[in-house]
């Protein structure tokens, strides 16, 4: 049986142009993060009217907000990744926090305490993500693009990557490893979303829960994934449609640096050992090749990213005969049967090594 899967120019927003400052349109899921905080003076009093600027380090995309009367500010719908955040107000020393990483679906807290200015001075603070983020509610794990690249996976599937979370477990010992149960629920109660679009196998036969799962094809290449969010019980009205677990993925976009990847994976019968009785598996091929490239069109303004993924599998099919109740294993019978298929129907079923 030959199965070909082509993901030709699988582009997250196919060769999409992401303009700096563009705000993501509202969707029924989470594809961005947010930044919020409180700004006070040295004595702890709130400071309204402070200008807060957040710059996305890889692309130079800038977001801006002004603190309200209670000193609080909020910047919504920001791209995931590292930021440099600056707070500035006339009469106070400017303060800056660097390496502030915003994860998918996270509201990142970035508070500032400004000192009265006597001379022009800037205070730099290198921020680190806390072990426990009190601003987050519900059970969720975030997996970055770097973690996705470093994790070993045979199927190269985002569902396989989800197994890194202790909440996502295979349904049973004899089940497909991509059939994941969350909180004891059947895998069909999970939900997969890519860039805000639902990507579920609505017929319900694929263990992975994604379209094409029965042919072992993947909805998107792992090299195109920017970040994964695994949610179980999110207290966020933008996430729903599942009673098991949610796999929320966003795809990469270009940055100010030109960067690309290339990969090839292949195996055949030569990599499979003999059975205890000395027989070997039939001839088969399983190949996957792909590449990605992203970079700037105009620095800090427009970017491009593209990914292409091609897969080919050529597997032997099983043969069975109903009626006699006896094993269909004699070589002369098999050869006669194969001759009928080839000469009468013009069909070559492949090798029979595993049946003789």
C-alpha cells in the first residue's frame, strides 16, 4: 500500500507578511499573550500617565500603553517571545526591563518603581520568569520552539510533543501512542487548534485527533511551530470546546534575522530485525523531507516565513481469505493469487515475504 502525503508550501499565513504594530484580530481562541503591571513611585504611591513601551526583541515590533489613574497599565494581544519594556515619565528616571519573555496565553506581570530624577538616568533591570506565576489560573504548560526542536519524536507530531505534559497520557498499553487521554477522558474529547483555527478529525477515527491521522500525515511541520500551549482546565473564556485537553499551537513568522532549517528522515526494511522464526518484514519505505526559511523583508516592518514538508510511505498490505478458517500461508497459493491480481487487474500488491 502506497501512501503519499504532501504538505506543499505549508506556510503559517503562507508567506504571510506580518507588519510591525499590527494588532491580532479577535479570535475564539488564544494566539497571543499580554503584559500588565502597576507603576509606583519610591514611596509606593501610584503614578498615572506613565508611558510604557514594549518592544518585541526578534522583530522590533513596538507596543505602547499609558498607566491609568490607579497606576495600572495593560498591553493586550502581543506576540509571544522576549521583550524589552521601558517606563518613562517626565520628572522621573526612566526604567527598563530586558529579556521579559511572554508565553502563549500568558499575562506577564511587569511592575515598575520609578525614582525622582535629578539628572537624566536610565535604570536597566534584567528580568527572569518566576518559578510560580500567580497571574495564571488553571492548568497549562507552554512548550517553546526551542524545546520542540530539542525533544525527540518519531512521528514528528504536535500531539506527540503533548506527551511531555503529565496530564496528557496514552489511553492504554495496546493503543496508538498518539491517542492521548486527559483527566480520564477519551482522546476524542480533546481539541487541537493551530493559529486559532480548529483542526480536529471530526469523523473521529484518527488516534491523533487531527485530519489525515489514519495515514500518519501531520497537520503541520514541527519546524513551523513557534509555541505550544497544553491546557486542561483554563479559566479563560477564549478557550473552550473540549472536556479533555486542549492543544493550542501558533506558527512561526519571520524576524529581523534570516534563518532556515532543513531536515530528512528515512527508514526501510533494512533497519528492522528478523522475527524470532527467522522471517523478515517485507520491503517498505518511509521518508520525510522538508525545509523552512524566514527573515526580514524590511527591518522592523515586514517579514516572511515559509515551510515545505513532503512525506512518502510505501508499505506492504496484508492478505486474508475468509471461509476456510485455515491460514493462507502456502507459497503456491499466494503466488497464484498474486498472478491473478497482476495479470487480470493490473495491480501489484508488493512483497509477500512476511506471509510465507
